[in-house]
C-alpha cells in the first residue's frame, strides 16, 4: 500500500450554514491524498482505493467540519429507502441504509455520491438533521419521502424543514433507455425528461423537488453543478472507475 503524503487541508471547502445552528458541506475532488483515478479526496472505501488514503481523507474532512474523525457517520448505501436512526450508539460496520437522521450536536452525517444526489435536511427548531442518498432507484422508491417521515416521527415538521439538493448528474446528461425512463416516470412523473441529444433522460433534481413539495417541504435549494459536466466532482457516468464525494450535515455544538 502507498503511504499518504503529509496531511494538509488548504484545498478543502468550508462549511456553509444552511439555517442557524445547522452546517452543511459538499466535498469535491481536491484536497485529498488518493492517487489516480481516485485523485484526490475520495471518501469511499469500496471502490478500489488504498484504505490508508481513504482514512486520511476522512480525517481531513472531519477537520474541515471542526470535528474528530470519529464524529463522521456513514451508511452502507444500497439504493433503497431504509432510514437509520443515528441518535444512539452507531455500529462499527455501517448499516445498510440510504438515509439517516440525528439530533446529536457535532455528529456529522455523510452520504456519498458520484452522480446520485446527496439530499440534506434540517428542522432547526427541534434540532433534527438528516442526510439521504437519492439516485435513480432510491428516488423512484421514495427515499426522500421516507426521510421526511422519519424526521417527522422524531418531532420535526416538514413545514419548518429546509432542504438542499447536492450536486448530481443533470437531466441534460442522464441518458437512459426509454423503458427505464417510463418505469421511473410511473413512480415520479416529474423526473421524466429529454437529454441535450434528444434522447430519453431522467431529471433527478426535478423528481426530488416534486417529492419534497408533496411531503410538505417548501424551503428547498439546490447546488446546480452537474457531476458529469464538472471536473472538480466525481462522476461514475463520465469516468467509470472513480471516487466518491460527500454531502455532509451536522448540528453546531
């Protein structure tokens, strides 16, 4: 295994305040130690990267969040709708889920993507935050709505929630077979689109926005970057073998 170079965080992004007391961050490719084709801030340990580099990248991201590496909380993403309750002790092996929520200050919830959309949500009044991984299949199955329901069951109110949709592949680039588009559109009508080439496509952002609106979440913003069009982000569709960036959300201590 290679030895990561000395750690330094100059190229990492700084957190943004989604609402008072709630911080979010979307990482990119810069600021890490991973070698090509994962260069450099790959956060996924299951894509073939050197584990030591991934661990070093996790430490860098934790520091950028103002937390220790042990405060980073991950799930084993399976393109489903399971929402994990991260308010209690967290297992050493991440549970199979595609969303999680917490009310623990300083606990950083992270979901990884390389074309799918990280969706971050918060109700600052009751101090509950959540992170969801919403790709084509998870969006179609309803992971975002399930996340809102789980937060609501814990005391949050959709009318108070703020959501931000992270970078993902845009509908202009996300070409799919017509049969696939029809299947997804049957579950999420707003997600059907046409690519810039005039071929069948899926608009993940439009689908998620429609689902959030239906769930009663009105305060929604989106990072407009397309992963396939943005070299500073990982894109599986563009590059094939590549790393993963993360959407992160946490409550200020």
